[in-house]
């Protein structure tokens, strides 16, 4: 009450007495109650205000120590929490003492802002040493525009060393950019992982407008982030994986073509580097997956914009396609499936645009068969079937071709054996699996093998050999006991046409007739009996017509 009449020297002595009292009673029950009284009398506002007015070094020093002791004691009494149930209490106390909104007059706010300036200046150069894990500290970082984002980043980084969520009042779009910067800048795996979890929660609860703005922000920052990763590409860091995760999940509704191309150039270069090392194999798989997934996403975006620059980047980037092809053998299913899908898309659009390959990669048939044997039950098998189907259907001008032997020019016998083995493996999959997608892909791939033999190999003996395999009859008879699909009917029609040609050619100059007890006759009659009910379908009519023609031979 007599502050204005007390001289600076007397005021300094008063502060020293007050500070000594706090030191002497630090472990007593008196001190918390005493600090409560000081708090109720407005000392937390008065002390910084008087410190500024008096502008005396001794007053400034002792006053700061008194404030520190008061805050420490009050924090111990009110702000120490053992669980999240008391976060609201912490926030209320904190906001009542520090937040701008709790101060009644403009003058008080001005003094608080000045005090905030001085306090923030005191935190430099290393704010981390002053951090105490408490929600009040986190809330304080967002109470004034005078608190820089660099301080907020340091506070958030410290917070995420322990927590993986934010208090409800901070789950807002204004904080998202700060969380993204924590992801970009932090080298602490725990901080990055916890920050990513918190960011996912924020995005999940955000509205569409906020998500769109955030996605635009991410993609505008992505080229710089990838450029930095290229400089330090000898080691994979967790944060680049999470940043790419966010970029993949949050795609802007309108993508600038220049950004799309720039990211494509950077990500293909980064992925093509063979010096990448990761002690954690899961981190390596995560890195490969997000790179491949982003490449797939960029290709899709560019194609929708009728732009082929991304496709040409993938084709022309030295070492990129071999790395993607190598990833198809990855032990991680997500990596393998994504690489197979990416190769399938590249081949499809490459062939569609009638490009000529500068370099042709080889996919060993024996390795495909081995992979189908191991992965016939999962998505990898389905993705591999789609790739094989496309390679065999796309003609000679593809960037990837099937090879049948390790020798440069495999013989026709080797080619025949390889394709027969491939057919047999696919037919086994069709007999053993219930997957709708896999069944569809299997029938299409069998058709593409016939097409490949006819159009691109132009080998009638190869066609006859593939058509006459006895296990094809077993497969067809098995399928007739299952659901009859359009893909199966298309295969049956093609196979029967080729079978008819083969039989006609075999009958030339002979009295050969099909015995009603033969495997061919049994299969044809079974087709005839089972497809009568399906006669309303155009394909079924075509199949039945060919069956009758063969039976009359």
C-alpha cells in the first residue's frame, strides 16, 4: 500500500528480507500459505511492474529471485499433477496469473507484456535448461504474441519427450504448423514419434478448411525438406518418414504441377541413393514404403492432370527403376506391394503413350514363380499377378520384360518350360484361394500368357503346348463347381478357341477323332452342362458355341 512512498534502497532491503524469509522457511508449512497471501495481494503483478519502474540492478536481481521462489512454491502446491485429471486446474491457475486475458486493465497488460519480453530474453540462449514438465509451462508458451515460435518449439519438444498428446485447448489448427516444424527439426526419435501421434489427433479433429490449408503448407515445405535429406542421405532419420506420411495422407485438392515435378525429382533421387543405411530394419522399411507410396501418388496426380513429366522422370532417373524392381523382393509386404503397384502403373502409362524404352529391365520368371509360391495368400500375390499380366500384355516395348533363363538367348524349349511353369503356379493359386481379387487377376494373367505366346512370340508350337496342358482341364472342372465369373468365361473362351485350332491342326492328314471318354470330351461336356443355366450371358453363349464346334470335329 505504501509502495509509492518507499525509496528504492528501502524497497531493496524489503525484498532481501522477503527472500531470506522464503529461504529460511523453505521446508515448512508456513511458506505455501504465505505465498498464497502474496499472490492474493497481487505481488505477481506488482513485482515485475515495480522492477521496470525502479530500473535498479539490485531491485531487478532480488525481485526476480523472489518471483522465482513464489512461482516454485505455488507450482509445487497447485501445479504438480500426477495424472491428466488436474490439467484443467493447472490451466485455470496459470491463466489467472500469466494470461493476458485475466488482467483487468490495459496498464496491467502492458506491464505483463514487458515482463514477458524480459523473461523470454532471460531464457536465451538455451531455454531447455529452465523447462519443468508441467501443463502450465505448455500453456504459458501460447499466452503472448511476444513469445516467439522458437521458444514454443523448444517447449513442445520438451513436452513430447514425455507426452504423446496435447491438452484439449491446444488441439487447434494454429498449432499444426508448430508440430510440423517439430517433426522437421527434431532429431530425437521419441519426440518425433510422440509429436506425430499428437499431430494425427489434431488433424483427425480438424475441419476440412483447416486440413486443406495444412496440406498446402506441407507440400510447399516438402521440396526443401527433401533437399535437406538429400544432403544428409547417408542415414535415414525417423522424421523424414513421418513427414512423408503426413504429405501422403494430406494431399491438396489442387496440386501445382511444378511442385509435383520438383518433389518427383527429389524423391526419385533420394530413393535411388544406394548409400542409405539404417540400423533399425523397421525404419528402413518405413522409409522405402513412404518413398514408393509418394511416387505412386505423384504419378497418379500427374496423369490426372494430363502431364507425363513425372512418368518420364521415373523412366529417366538413373538407378530408380532398378531400385523399385529390387524392392519387389522385400521382406516387408507393404514395401513389396507398393513397388509392384508402382511398376504396374509405370508400364501401363509407358505403353499407353507408346514410348520406346532406353533401358530394359529383366524380371526372372523363376523368381516370379518362387514368389507366387510363397505369397499366394496375401496382397503381394495379387499385385504380382497384375504386374505379370501387364508385362505380358504390353508387347515388346516395355521397360520391363520377363526372362526365361539366365542365358542371353534362351531356347524355345526353355521359354516353353518357363511359361508352362508360370501357368501351372497360377492355376494352383486359382484352385486353392478364395480371394476375389486374386481370382480375377489369375484368370487375366492366364489369358495374357496366351496372348503373349500368340502375338509376341508368334510360336504355334508354344501355343499348342500351353493349350494342351492336362492340368488346365482340372482347373476348369474345379472352377465349374465354384462361382462362374466373367473373367473365367473370358479365359475359357480364349482357351477353347486355341484348343480348337490345335485339334484341327493335329487332325490334318489323319483320321483322329475325339473319344467321348477322353479328358477333352469330359471337360467339354461338363462345360456344356454347367453353362446351360448361364446361357443368357453373351460370353456363355460364345463358350457353348465353341464347345459344340469342338465336339463335332
